[in-house]
């Protein structure tokens, strides 16, 4: 109901203003004796002015609704941005844990953890990428996504080399994946940081 209020006010205001405008004295409608129906003119100004006031109120209501919608969209965008940042930080924390334990991980354990990460948190983040692009804009999205996409490829490479049986060679790419996820966290934190006042 609230969203129809401005339109209803516009329609009522125009109706009142038109009826008021129609009641003004028209010199061509004057009778032969030069007399007019003064009763129609007495309500003309109040109806016309009242209609214009209602039109203005409709404009004020519409502006207030747009302002509320922008504030709600900004709050929703901030909440979504926080979720994206948390997801990227979760991925980064997992990559950091892999990198720090790389010397003690067995090949099967490393592959299982990377597989879980790629099918879990990375998959969730990739699923949100279109909304992220729309929210951030292309330039900021590209800054954030460059680190995420590079780290994902590096982890897939680690997994591939490790499954082929070359664990020592595979773990050499973990520090680079970690650095790229650090970069992604830094970029999304900079992008989502509120502008200075």
C-alpha cells in the first residue's frame, strides 16, 4: 500500500487542480448580459491550490520512498559484502593452514583438503561472483578476483601434481597461492571500506 501512495496523491492532486482550473472565470463563456456564474469561481482557487499541494506531497512521498529504498539497498549490499569478505578470508585461512602444514601432510591428506576447499568455499564464492561483480563494479571486482582466480588455479595445480605422486614439487606452489589469497583479502577489504567523511 505504501508504494502506491505517491501515485495516488498525484492522481488526486491532478484531479483537484483540473476541477479547480475549470472553475475559473472564462471571458468567452460570459453570457449576453456580461454576467458569469460566480458560484463556480468561489471554489476554483482553493481546489486548484489544494490540488497543487497534494501533487507536491506526492513528490515528497516518492522522494522519501526512494531514499528509504537506497538506504535499504546500501545496507543489504554491505551485509552481502561482509559475507563475501568472510568467505574470502575463510579460503585464505584454509590456504594458510595448508601452507604452514605442508611439510607434515601426506599426499592423500593434502589432496583431500584441497579437493574439499575447491568444492566447498571456492565453489560458494564462484557461485556469488555475478552478484559480487554487480555490487563492486568491474574495476574493483577485477582487483579482488585476480587474487582469487590465480590462487584457485595454483591450488588445482598443487592437487594435480600431488595426485600424480610428486608431493615435494606440488607443495612448492602453496606459498604463491597463499600470497594471492592474501592479496584478495587486502583488495576486498580496501574496496568494502567505507569512504572517509
